[in-house]
């Protein structure tokens, strides 16, 4: 049976209790912590930065799955690596040279993630997939939590899975945006390895995050 990993997004957590929220997620069986970093420029919202991540780092051993929605991203990679990110995911549109930014993440011995917005084509990264650890498929346009899942990205997940198998590559496919109990199975069946979820994990079943995490792993 395929092992599905769950990366809860703390964008939906209680920001006044982030330390405790992260501990709750770890105890509930989360595989990693998804941290959305937004600059109000690349996306129309502001969230947390590297100083907050550095503080949170000491409260859990779970990997920090850090999604940088900032531009220009290249000059900030070091700050997030130093803050404790384990996976650093960037957008091709946010850097002048994607290859150099990938190499820069590697210099810090971090896993490399590249995120594709719903309207970003796979061919932007096709020739780089052997240098990438994770492809993050956005199933909403980034910037806000609680958006509705866009089913048209399913074909993109399937195509990435096909390329991965054909070329015997090792990148993981992560999907973020509107994941819930209605659509998660179709995302897994399409080829997803990691599900990012915020609202569903923190709000469904009266906030029973263990039950919600466990439910998203049932296939």
C-alpha cells in the first residue's frame, strides 16, 4: 500500500499558539510541517518570515516544508536555510535563474522543491526534474488559505507521475490547495505522495487533527 505523507499547513493554525499547534501536529502524526511564506508582493498576502521559523524550529523534530512565495527569492534562500527549513520550495517565476537558485538551495544541503501554479506548465521544469527533490503542484492560486480545489490540475499530477516512472526519477509530488475528504483520493490516485492541508486538518471533525490526518491517509 502506498504511504501517503501529510504536511499540515500552519496557515490555518492559531497564530497566537503556534508553538503548541506544532506540538499538536507532531503528536497527531503529521509527517512534516508546511510553512507558507508570503511577501505581499509575489502573492497578495503577508505571513511569517525566517525569524519566526527559527523560533519554531526548536519545538519539533519534524521536517519543515517551507514554501517561499516571495520575489526575488534567490537572495532569501540562505536566511530560510539558516532558520531551519528542511525543504525549500520556490516558484520559477520568482527567480531570474532557476538553475542557479536550485544550486543555491543545494549549497545549504537542503531538499529542493519547485512549485507550479495552476497556470504554470510542466515544461518549465522538465529538463530539471533530475535536480529536484519535490514538485509542489498548486491546486489553487497561492495567496490565501481556504480556497476551492481546482480539479484541472489532476492531469498535471498524472503527467508528473508518468515522467517520474518513465525516467526512473526520485522526486516526490506534493499537492497544495483545497485538499479535503471529497477530493483527496483522486489526488492520491493521480500520483501525489504528499498532501498539504490546512483548513481540513484544523477545522473538520471539530478540530480533531489526529482524526483528520489519519483520514487523509486512508486510501
